[in-house]
C-alpha cells in the first residue's frame, strides 16, 4: 500500500522489453519497484524523485472542475503531472510511456 509521501507510477513497457531489466534500471534511478508485469512495471517514490527521474513537475490533484468529492481514498495526497513525463535516456528502447497513478476518489 502506498504511503502519503510517495507517488505511484506505471511504467509501460515496449513489447520486446524485459520487465526485470527495466525494473533493475528503475531501482538504480532510486525508485521503489512494487510489481513487474508483462506489460508494465509499477513503481513509487517521493514526489521530488519522480520529478527528477521523469523530468516533470507534479501538482496536487483535485477533483475535475464541477465535481465535489471527499478526497483520495486512503487519505494520501494525489498528484498529477503538470507537464509530460519523459522516459530516461537509458530506458527509451524499453519503455513506451510513464503514467502517474492517481488513487481512487470517494464520491458521494
């Protein structure tokens, strides 16, 4: 389970990529690898580490305009990328994309 001080992300693999190799490189970048699947690697890290590794800026994520809710489930801060995430140079041959994973929101 994610802690309040970390941002979860999904690293989408290219079809020919080996998840274990990508996971090792992501760990070398200082990311905590949570799971390795056939098509993606789940990672998490503090916001400043995610920003540095993926050359982005993160903003706290709120609900879409016009939607009222009770915040993210699990009482942790959700983040959104303020600009596109960039795949590190040593992973461009193996990684298709990186997406910030937002927690489910409690709607009423």
